[in-house]
């Protein structure tokens, strides 16, 4: 092997080694890399009890109730499960029924998620209002698949996404 | 093929090539950016939910996409510099870092400005935002490491290793929104399959991405030229270049 070929092998080995190390590390810490838990995780009690966590899901249409002052109650769902949420504070502009959100808080003893921060999660779809109006009649705007746990790096394709209720 | 490779690596040859190509790149970048930005900021329809706030996409997405492409270019130049000991590749490596770092800063800042009104926060530590911040630190690391050496060749070699090691972060940034859940949304156009954006909004976006890429290509060519002139300042071909200067 010439010197140049040796260096070529060394560089290839370096890239490959770091790639494998990173892949192993991120597979091991997969759960820690997730930004939020889904309602399915919460219902399956895969979440440490009483710990402060983030919960992501769609605000279910028809569940938003405004109480006194800034109090709101609503239900957050992914494609399978739903969790009631209570929050008191300012909501982001994009917050509305059918919108994806990520709430930070704790699960109370009654199973209600007490949020102390609510952020809107926008999805990757951009369209003019006229097009959105046509779509909303057909199939809703936001998909719950956004909040299903990615499987091996893949989310369900639009075709296999369960339709929203 | 190899003769071409070696000819391109010759500093005077590349310098003259860059001198010829840079103006064209610059003009093409201006035209595409004007098309993308005027089309995106003035003519594209507002988004159904975000209204006019979505228009930051015409700066944010190009900057973010280019920040990743430039890191890949930098790592490739680093590999060539280490394997072939090619001076030109070293110059490309050190010339790319500040341009890539600027694009990363633009992507991060525009993202934060959009995040506050849309998400409700400037910053969260999700996988996408964190890995893009790591990308900025890698760029800054390359810039700082190069400056820490007195000998530019030794400095560039160290930078090359850092650039190669850091390239593992590029797929992490790219796929962070698919491998893990995050507050940041998934890719709109930088993916296989149908873009998730209406066509009249997408066309200026593609123009803006191409324009930003060409602009960075222009900036890098000029920086490589400067780096070559500085490193080769004692050589015959640089002295010959200076003969034509006024006052000499």
C-alpha cells in the first residue's frame, strides 16, 4: 500500500468508526432524544409518575373549553389515545382545535395533564387559504401521524395514516 | 481524469479559473435571489395559518439547506487535503468555514424569530435545533483551530480532521425530524417525494435555495482566491499578477 492509500483507508475508517459509534449511541439513547411523549405513552404508563414531561398531540376538535380568566381545558390525542389537559396561561397564536401542540407539565392524580407551558407545533404543510378550505372538507388539515412515534426513522406514509376522527 | 484533477489543483490554474467563473456565479446568484425573494415576499400567496409570517421560509430554508451542503463540501475538501496533501483543498476547507458558519447563524436566527410568534418560544432543545447549533460550533471550531496554528498547512490539516469527524452531524441534522420527534416540523421540500407546499409558494423557494447556494459558491471562490494569493505570495505567478497593477 502506498502512503496515499494508507491515508485513504485511515480517513474511511475514521468516518465509518464515528458513524457506527454515533449510530450505536443514538440507538441506546433513543428515548432521551425524543422531544415529547405521546398520549399513547401516557396511557400505557411508559412515563415516570409525577415527573415533569412534555406531551405532544393534536387538540381534539370540540374539546376546547374556556374557564375563568385564562383557564382552558382540552383533550390532546395522537392516532390511538387521548389525554385531558388543563392549562392556565397565554396560548400561542397558532393554538386552535385540530392543531398540533407540545405541552410541558405533570400528570395529576386524577389523570389530567396539568400543563404549565403550551407551544404550538406547526407541521410541514404550507398552502394558500383557498386550497386549505378545499382540503379541510376532505380530510382535516393536520395529521395525527405527526405524533405517532417514528418507527426505524420512518413515519407512516400519508396513505397508511389512519384518518382522523 | 487524473491529469485534470492535478491541473485543477495547481494554484495559478485554479486562480485564473475562479477569476473567469466567479462573476458569472455572482450574476446568476443575484438573478435567482431576486426571483426567489421578490416572488416569495411579494407574489406568493399568504399561508392559510401563518399568514405572512411564513415568508421567512424564503430565507430560513435556503440558509439551513446550504449550511449543511457547505459542511459536506468542507469535509470532502478536508478528506482530499488529508489524502492527497493538496494545497488547494486546504484553501477550500478554510475558505468554506466562515461562509458556512454565517449561513448557520442566519438559519438559527430566522428560525428563532419565526419560533416566537408561531410556536410561542424562541428556542427549545429538541433534536433539530440542538444539532444545528452543534453544526455552528463545528464551523466555529474549524475557524478557531485554523487561527491557532502559525503554519497554515499544519493548521489546515488539523481542521481537515475536525471537519471529517464532524461530518457525522450532517445526517443527524437532516434526519433529526424523522428519527426522533421534535417541535421542529418535518422537511417541506428537502425530501424525496412530493413537496408539502403549494406550487406557487414552492417555485420562489427553489429559486432562493439555488440563489443562496450560488452566492455561497461565489463567496467561497473569492475567499479561496484570497487564501491562494496570501499563501503563494512569494511565488512567481503571484508576482506576475502584480505586474499589471497600476502604479507599478
